[in-house]
């Protein structure tokens, strides 16, 4: 009878090994850089990986594990099959170093060594004497191992892979696990460099096992032909008497690290794709990452680059961010899937994006940074980064701590993994750019031509005294003049107040901020997109910083509360976006609301107002694109002491932390450190509790999650401390696979309005029956 490796559907051990070897051959094509990185290594990487794949699941031949797979009565007693694979390694004819490496990666290919050590407690120690009564009731490892039909396993190895084993002895592998953990403690300071080969081998084995189990037969690669859309675009330009911009042409010729400075809307994305094409052509295959700070930016770039006609194509592009489920829910909703099919389609595409299947991923930096914290799966993540190409866009949008983390990431991937990096920016303070230059050396720098910058002048600033909220009559006049009006406030509460007063004066209006449930926010964004493609667009858009990111909208005029200069530039970018309206007005109110100081530093706002005043004096209010760097440096001349301390502390701590990275050893403490930096906590408006519960009852967890609002941690703490039932903790329980599963969630009793969002100053009417499940 065949030895099984998987059930539902049944897959034999031999079939699984062969499926994993298919992925190995795909990895060889996708990651040729591994051979360059490990050049001079004392062992053959790909041959060792082949042996690891062949041996990693041999322990599944244990008859009790086979009973588990066949759903028959068993006495498996929660043992680990990978531990039973180790004795077969000891019997190989390979050299001792290869066998030591194989023992390490095979032992850890499911559980971290921190967890594996706990399973050793179920066995008698290998040093136990027969007269020792202290370990009664424990399993005997050798006795358990000898239950395996060794002849059957040897036959599989000999007939299919030409591997003949010496005498196989079922020695308990405690020395493998304890020895490795002890070594981790001894040589932490030199760990990173020392363990890169082991890290890559383990990451590769995990990918082979995971994708082999899914019976994936091919990994997509970016090929020269995939950039055909760029060549077609250039041919069209030349036919019309034009050509690519100079900075695009120059980017297409750079091999290696690049820093590109060019105005927003000047084809930086095309520059990035031209650069990527050159890297693949000259350096070789590697995965690619397009890194953006905001989910809206990522969604827009995903749709753009995934286009089969004007991009790399559907099979080449994936994406990862914290709201991926929410996006995919909307994506598949357009195809009118029924619920079960939709859930399956979402799971399938999400899983594809999480693996190395897609050769280009559009991603937040946090999806990459988590690997430096040693979170579970970091080995696979760093393998994917090996010899890869990184494109960072909108890099100005990060705070000092995140910027420090990105710098450490860039140092790690360029030093240890031979990655190549392109940084693109329109407004990056010089002192930050200097930090990047230190990391990317050697690099080339390209800047757009002055002539191009001059052609991008499109905004005239007006600095108006007073508060925006006290000058709504000016905005109403613009609406009556039939202009498309954008209004930006600094807080959710202020935007709700302003919107409520203005919306009756517009033929159509939308409010956009962070305090909407996912379902409503997506609906509002869809209205904006649809409006841009029709004759009657949304006339009035009121929002917060949420509109600063890549919404493809084009308005006639903006009225905004004061904000840092770089944030204002992003807001202004939603006005006269296509540069088809000449010079358009951008109106900034000089006075802040008192609560704004919790969002923006008053000294930065003061310097911004001063710069705007200089623009009014020297350039009659015209914002000169070629002077943006000067404006930015006037506002952000150098680190503030607070920011510099935050930057240095974060950089020093994470730089040290990456020296502590060890394959197969994960840290719960580091995981907690990583997730501490995310400020949002999701809560459920009480008016949506019935819908939420129905979604959970139908196991539609994605739809349920879309009914929550994300609020800041400090706001959450404020509501909790008020002790007036603003927040209530509840539990939903259900049975799955004979286990009781409980889902905890927070209910907020503030009023929720689909048009306005969560209203912190209004209490929802509710009774005890609404609360008690």
C-alpha cells in the first residue's frame, strides 16, 4: 500500500516529493542570484535542497500517522512526523556538513525550534537507563521510529531517486534541536552573515513544501516580452511627434540602484518599469516589489499594472496590504459571485498573492519590514527578497520611525541579498535623501529637466485668514459658479461638520475619511471614480488626509485647512490633475483648529505658512514645480530633536535586532513589537450588530469585518476610560471540527451614519436586548 503524504485529496509521499521538486526547478529559474550569493560556499545549495525535499516527509510513513491521514482510529498522540525524518538523514552517505544542515532544515520545516523543543518532553531522554523510574508514561522515540516500515521507505528512495541508505537507527534528535538553540545563544552577534545560506535553504524548502502541497506546476516570471506595452507607448508618442521624457529614457539605461526625482504625474511609474526591464535584461531574474505607503495607492497601481493591454498582465502582478480582503470582496462583487464561490475565489487569489507565485507585488513597506522582526514565515519572505528589485514610491510619506526601519531594510537586502533599489520622489527633504544615499551607494541619480518642471506649473496659492469653517460662504459661491470643489479638513469631526453644511449647496457630494466602515468607504470611492468618467461628476468632495493618496480625481479648486507643505502638495495634486485647465486656485486657510496640534506639529505648520507667503511674494502665488525641493527644505531643513531621537533609536534597535535573526527561531516578543506600531483598532457600530452576527453565522467573516470602523488607539483608550458604555466587549461562538471557536469583538455605542461615518458626539439609541447575544 502506498505511503500517503496528504489527505483530501489523497496524495502519496512519492507524488508530493515530485511536486516539491517541480517547485525547486522553478526556484532555480526565478532566483539565479542564490548561486551568486553563495559562490564559494562549502556545500552545493541546490543539491542539498533536493535532498531536503526528498527526505523532509519520510517520517509520515509512521503507521499511526497514516491512520490519521486515512481518518482511521490512531495512536499518533500528537507526535511530530518531521522528527521521525531525522534518522533517515543520519543514514545518508553524504558528508557530515551536508547532513548537519539537512537535519536542521528538515526538523524545522513545520514548527519553530522554540515549539519543537516542547515535543521532546513527550519522550524519554536518550540518556535514560532502564532502571530509571522517573520517566514512566513517556514514549520511547526509538520504539516509535521502529514502527515505520523502513524497507518501504528505502524502496521509494532507491527506485525513484537512486538513494541507498546505510543502517537506519532511530536515535532521538534532541541533540539537533538543543544543539541549534544553544548555538543561537552563543553566536548571535555574527548570526546574520553566518546564517544567510541556512536561511535561504530553509526558506526554499518551505516554499517547495507549501507550493508542492498546492500542486502548483509553474511560478510566473517577468520576461522581456511583458514590457511590450512600454514599447508600444513610445512608438505611439514618436508617431505623434513626441517621445518619452528624458528622465524616463535615462532610467531605462541604468543598471543598479537609482534615485529619481520628478514631478507628480510625469510618468514615474513608466520610469520604474523601464528600469525594471533593464535590470532583468542585464542582471537576471528576480522578484519585484513596488512599495507604496497607502492602500488606496496600492489598489490603483495594482489595477494599472495588472492590465493585460497596458501593463504586465493579470498573472504577473499581485498585491499585499492590511485591507486586501476588503478590496477583493469588492473586486469579486463586480462579477456577481454567489457567496460561497466569492469566498473561495477570494481565498484562492489571496493565497496566490501571499506566495511567491506573482513575480511583481505591489505592497506596503510593513509587509517587508515584518521579516526583519523575525515573525513567523520570515525565512520565506527573505528568500523572496533575494536578488529582487525594489521600487519605492512616495517615500516621503513615512514618519521617522518607519523611515529608520526602511533604511535598515535597504541595508539588509542590498548587503546580504544582492537586491537592487529604485527610489522615486517628487518631494523628499534633502536630509532624508542623504540618509538613503548612504545606504544605496553606489547609485545613480536622475532628475527631470527644468523645462519639464516649468510645464507642470498648474496651481496658484491663495492664503486666506481665519478658519475654513468660518468661511463657508466662499465655498458655496464656488459651487454656485458650477465648479468642482474639493474641501480638505484635518480631522474627521471637522470634515463631518463642514460636509453637513455644504452638501445641500451641491448637485452631488461625497464625504471621505477614515471613520467609515469598509463597505461605505468603498462605496464612496466608487462614486468618485464613476463620476470622473461621466459628464456629471461629484461636484463636492469633502475629506481628510484620506484624499491625499492616489485617488484618480480631478477638481477645479481646493479649500483646505493648513497642513505641512508636503501634505498640501498631495492635496493640491487632486486639482487640475491632468494639467488641462491652465492655472487653478488652491486656497489655504491660515488658522488652525485647536485640535490640529495633535495631528501636525505647530512649528511645521508655521514654516509652511511662511513658505506660502514667500511664494505669494516672489512668484505671485504660482507654485513652481522646479522649486518644490527648496520649499520642502525650507519647511523640513533638518531633523527636529524629537524626530532625530526617534529615528536614531529605531534605527539602532532594529539594526541590532537583525543580527539576531535565526532561521527556524521565532520571537513572540518581536512580533508584539512589530504590531505595536499600528495605531488602528477596529470596532463595530452597535446599529450594525445584527448584520454582523448574521455574517458570522453564515461564516462570511470578510463581510463581517467590512462592517467595522478603525479608530486610533488613543481614541479607543479615551472611550474606554470614560466608563460610560461607549465600548462593550462581546463574543460570538460557533462550533468547527468539534471545537468551540470564540470570536471577540468591540461594539461602539456611538451613532453611525452611512453618509457621515462614525459620529463620536452622538449616542446611538439602544437597549439591553441589542447587546446581549
